[in-house]
C-alpha cells in the first residue's frame, strides 16, 4: 500500500515537471519577445536559446507525459486523479504542438497595402519619427510607430518595388 502511494507521488511529480517545463519553453519566449516592450539582452538571449532547444525539449516532455500517464492509469486511482493526469498529459502534448507554430509570423505580418495621405492630412504627432524614402522623384514617409508593429512595409516608390523595415 505504501509503495503504491510513493509510485503515485512520483508519477504526479514527473507529470507536473513535464507540464511546467513544457509551459516555460512555450510561454517565456512569447512573453519576452513581444511588441512595444523593452527587452534586456540577457532575457532576450535566454528566450532565443529556449526557442532553439524547444522542439527537442517539448518532444521529450510530451513523451514523458504520455509514458507517465500510461503508468499512472495502470495504478488504481480515484477518478478525479485520473482526470487530472489525463488533462495534464493532454496539455503537455498541446504545448508541444503549439510550440511548432511560429507566433511571430502571426503577430508581425507585413503591411502589403499601405495607405498614404498628404503631409497636411497625415494624422501623426509632430514629434513622431519617420523613415523617409525618395526614388525617381517620388517620396514616402513611413511612421516608425507603424513599422514597429508590422516590421515590414511592402510598397512601390517611383515605380520601384521596395521593402521598408525597421
């Protein structure tokens, strides 16, 4: 009886560890690398290291969670404990699947159809910084605030296709 309790506790700890590691590898880079937030060099370096290691770590966590779940289900547990174990393993597997999605491509999509106005009609503050481009007699000014959100502006200036980025 006592040995079964220790096994159940060990399984719970392993599943909890897989859940927490998987969540950290998924959430921390998203928290650090988000728009309109200053990032420190150390936290950004850590976030980028986690992104590089994430596919392997998430796969290991998912495999561990499934293995622990199978061992867990072989023991005699109350229904509520089984449900928690199933939910925990399912979340770890969901985190592993979500870690394959490049969230930054979803957040920072290029502005492929920029709208322009004359200087007199433009609604920007006098102190706003702009990125200015002049080609073949045509000129455009892209507010840094807009570029900071989209990161890429595809446009044509003076008949030439350009990419403005910041």
